[in-house]
């Protein structure tokens, strides 16, 4: 969904099952899983939310468990330049048994592969960059895929995530009494809420904090 930053008014809403990855040159670059382990790039018009174009399916390794949200099995990060967006992905598998595994079983069940898609929204163009297995010795040199978000200065128990857009702080927050999850615009110097839009109202139980 797209909201007006000044008022919070709904500008447009798109169907579910998309992960927005970047905003570039008037386009929203998003991903759809169709189904795992196949990804599809979907480019939307940023002004209207209308579909501009959809890529051909991109197959990842057959064992990959793709998800729209980041998990320990699948993670995405995005880099944008003037003309293109590069979507980096990492797929992993882990030993899931209960007993202590042998070295051979542990090695066979533990995999980590990196790859990327370079998207030119005006193209339409999607270039599949080669996947590469990460050497075991390089684990410590890999930067975090998603930067650690700064914790909000107040109402930390209610704020799930936040982002600074110009002079407005956008907060994804939980109302603990009602269970509503809202997106709100906050004036950082005064902490005054300019507007608030309810995104979901599913439970009165406290939602877990989103992973960094």
C-alpha cells in the first residue's frame, strides 16, 4: 500500500504476496514467490500501483526455501544505483535432526548459496547474476544482510520497526491494549504523532519484535 506522507491518506493498494524491495525512477521493484524456489520480479507504477511488467520465472537451487520475509533459511537485501536495482539473496539449509550428527551428515545438510538479480525497471530487464557457494572460512567476512535498525528513543515496547523519511519518522507499532498494528508518522523533535493508519487488527497478544 502507498500512503501520502503528509496526511497518511491511502494512495493505492496492491494485492498480497509481494515483497517491495526498492523505489527507483517512479517504479516499485518487488518480488513474488511462484512457488518456492522460484522468484518473479514484479515492477509497479509508483504513482498508481498498476503493474508495469513481470519477469520470467527465476529458479533458485531446488532445496532453497524462499520466503517473502527474512528467515534463517532465506534472506534478501537490496542495492540501488541510478538505473538499476540489485536484489541479493542468500539461501541456507541446516541440520534439523535431534541427535548429534556425524561430520558427514552435518556437512551434507549445511549449505549456503548467494546470488543476485539485477533489475532495470525501465528495461524491462532482469539479469540473473551467478549463484556462488560461500566458503566456510568466509563466514565471518560477510556483512549483515539487513542493517541493524536503531531502536526508538521512547515507547520501545510498542515500536516494532522504524525508518526516517525526510524530516518524518515512520514507525510500525503495536497498540498493546487493542492488538492493532499501525503505521504512524512522528515528528522526531516533539514525538508528536502526525497521523496513524491501522494495518492489521488480528490479536490482543503482543507481537514478537521483528528480526533485524
